[in-house]
């Protein structure tokens, strides 16, 4: 009786070198992208140069604004004034030491933050109602509300001001904020996003005994985080940079916002470095708002586009 033969284990192949991310990307490009559309080394260099020039052209105005705001009060001499020396902070001391600027900054913060909260709350509630609730005249009401987008803002500003003035809202925070809370674009984006959510989630919540408010608070709002962050950034930027409505409704110096106040400084022969320092102070909060919301920004834009 012959002993069973034992098969030899296959000799392990020598370890292959780990492929880099660049090699993997080239292999994927070779499999997917047609040969005529593959970028050459020279094309990538040209593309990098063009993108660098575009980035420099975009950053240059901000660089000039910051550098000129840090210059002493003197005549501007180009290109020498754009050199980062000598620098001084006297313009910022002048702006922050002024009596009106801190008040303008407070007005702008109140106007922007309260408006963001109000717009997001009302838009999410209206979007949920238009997307998931059934009631007579829903479509007609939604498209009628959305038609506000086609009406120029300047057409409605005069009757809005007349109504707010008759109610005593001139030179008040509520007169500044309330007319801006009905945002048709925000309602449309919310409605399109919520329409893509599965109905089974809401049916399961109602079977568990959740009220409509609990469904909205526990299911809808957590799923709306990306679009809420995206809309919040846009609404904050719009209100922070708004000029016409604060100029019309805030007729006293104490109710001016930063944009209106900085524009008034330009009419008072204020030095250029002081005006630009006020512009830098106005720019920092909106840049910080973008940095805070950027983790959801791209996701929210993509999701809103897909759901729509």
C-alpha cells in the first residue's frame, strides 16, 4: 500500500511593490477615459499654471484690501503701497474706537443671525408641508409662492416699506428682519430635498405614536443638516452684505448696518485705510461663517442638486 502523496504548497509569489495613488489613478484613467481625452504632461502643466493665475487674481483684491488697511494714513502710491511694509494698526484703532462702528457691527450681527434662524425654521417647516403633507390647493399655493422669485425685489420694496412704516417698524429690529424671512428659494430647496426622503420613515414614526412636531424634530431636521448648513451660509452672506433694505428702513445712525455705515464713511472724506479696515472687519465674520459650514457645504449643494 503506497503512502498518499502530499502536495507541496505553492511557493508564495514575491511581494509586489505597493502601488502609489498616482499609479492607481493612471490605471483608472486608462480604463475609463478615452485616449483622446487623457491629459498629457504638458497639458497638466498648462492647466496648473492657469489655475494658479486664476487663484492669484482672485486673492489679490483681498490682499490689497488687508495691506492698504494696515498702511499709515497717507496718499496711496501704486505699486509701492502694496508692499507689506511698513504696517500699522492705527486704522483699526480708529475704527474700533469710533462710537458708531461697534453699534453697526451689533446691528449687522442681530440682522444676520436672527434672519438665518428665522429663514431656516420657516423654510424647513414650509418645505416639509409642501413635500409630505396632503391638503387642498397645495400645488397652487406652492407655485404661487415660488412665483415671487420672478418679481424684482425693487418692485415690492416700496409697498413693503409703506406697510412696515404704517405698523411703526421704521428704525426697529423687527422692521429690519421680518420682511426678509419669506424666502422662496429656501422653501423650494427644502421642498425638493424633503421630497427625496422615503415615506416609510414618516409612516414608521407615526405608527410609533409620534406627533407631527416630533416627526419633524426627530426625523426631518437631522436629515436636513447638509442643506440647512448650505442655506445658512448663503442666507448669512446675503443678510450680512445687504445694503438697500437696511438703508431704507434704518434711517437713524444707530440703526445702520456695517455696509450702510461703511458707505457713509466714504462720503465723509475718511482716509482710505480707515474705510478698508472697516471692510476687513465686515469681511471676517462671513469668511468665518463659511469655514464653519464648509464641512456640509459641498455635500449640501450636491444633495440639493440630486434631490431636485
